[in-house]
C-alpha cells in the first residue's frame, strides 16, 4: 500500500476508479471533468500494486470569507474500491490532503457529503442549507417567442465576463461565504453544463443582461441552479421559454433566500424546502479564527484537540477587541481552558442549528469560555456554496 499525491500528468489514471464508483456519471461528463477540472486540481491516491484503489480530489475555488478572498479547496470524489473499504484509507487521504492545505494557510475546506455520518467523526459540520423549489411551469409566450421587450437565449463563452460582473454585483449585496464569480468560473460552468446537454440561459432587454440561470433538462425535469435575476419579469421569461421545451417539472436549487417567494409564484404546486448540502472543516485554526470580528472586548483560553491536523492541537489564547479581527496565539497549558473540538468551533461560529443530538449538546453543554466567544464574536456570514464539482 502506497499513499501519494499524483503529478498533473498522472491525473487521468483515476478515471477508471471514478467510473467504477460513481456510475451515474456518463462519458461526456467525465470527458469534460478530466479535460478541464483535473487540469487545475489536486488528486491523492492510495495504490495497491500500480493501481489506485482509493482517491480524494481537491478542486480549487477562490472563496469570499469575511471580506477577503482566499484560494480554498472543495473536497470531491472521495472513493475506495469496495474490496478495500474499512481499512482507514479515507482517513489517510484526508490527513495527507489536510496537511497540504494547512501548509498553504487555508482557513477551512468544504465538501458536499454523500452522508453526514461519513465525515462527522473527522470534524466536518454542516453550515449551509440550500433552498430548493419544485413545481410545474406555467406562463404564456408572446407571438414573437418572447415576453414584451425581452429575449431568452443560451449563453456562449463570449458572455462569461458579463455573467461574472452581473453575479458579483447581485451577490455582492450580501456578505456571503461563497466562491468568487469570475469569467473563468462561468467558462468552466458552461463547459460542465454543455457536457450534460445543458447550458446557461440568460435574459436580455435591449441587448443588456438582466438575469441568468444554470440550466439542464433530464427526462422532462428542468434543473435550474442559482437563478440570478434583477426583476421578477425576467424570471417569468425563463418559465415562458420552458413552456416551449419538453418540461414537465421544474427543480430550482441554490436560490437566494430573499428570492424564493417570487420564484415560486409562477410555478404550479410549488413546494419549497431547505436541504443540508455543505459541510466545513477547519484547516488552519489560527487563520480561521483570525477572520472573525469581535463584537466586544474579551479574552479566553481554549484547549483544542484535533486528531486530523495535529498542528491545531494545543492551548490557545483568543482575544477580542470590539470591531477588530480576533487575535489568536498558542499559549501554555491553563486550568481555565475549555477543551473543544474543531467541529464544535464550526458549529458555534457559523451559527448552524442542526437536528443532530451531538450538535444540540454543543449549545446545551457549552462552558463559560465558549459562551464568551459566542457572545463576543460576530458569526460567519451566510453560506452560499452551490458548486457541484
């Protein structure tokens, strides 16, 4: 058994493992993924002989977090051949990749879990419930195939800079924890959607971009991701366009919470729900904590125990001065220090309320030092991480 990080030119050797484990992904998508995404990502494997039997991939995204943009990594494609499971291979891969991310100074990493229970023991905690809406399309089209003064069309690569500017302006109205929207970001999304027979639908008035949505249609279901529109009328254009497509139902994911009400209005029998989708794991503890702002003056001591990233283990002094970033440093052992885990810090500082018993107990059993931290620290902004790969 050998664990290592692959060289860039070796990335394609993991495709057969992907095909074996993630059978729902077709050839066209994997062609896209192994041509585009693996050109910039990092892949860690465990080999038996000369064949990868377990892997973990890190896809880079510049992420806005408390007014700063950092290159963080989204963990995906964690997979082990069936006959090699139960040997702790995933833990080994998490440790190796986390070490590299720690050395890069990344405050946290994140993933979309197949099951919460797989990652919870490793310090990952949910931080984001994604808004999802499903219903049947309704609406009318004008004689010219558009609503008055409006046009719907598929975006091309030449539109990606305008999409990025539009998204940054609209999403910038809230201090989300989110991936930065760049021209490159939308060029990649466009290729991803096209590999699966979809694209990006945009709306225009007098040649000016007024909104767009990431679009795919599978067996009569339109999957619309992250709708961004200035006005309700522009969203209505999209639904009118879908009336001309073989669409029976519409599923929306990743809508901004403030848009949910009017997104539902034009759908028949619309149902809305919030689905936990993203878990966060602290990587570099000091860098993570120092992003947060103090609401009041305080000084506390915590004892952190981190089984995944030993550099985080130890006694920490955390100081807050109202309106400024927290000051964090390692210190000597202290009787007053409370022992907490990285996962508990994520739960408290992101303010996510889970139905999981262990998560409720974090608040119920919170000691005086952690209560001071909770009261004296501004929580993380709302999370808006909707990327699939």
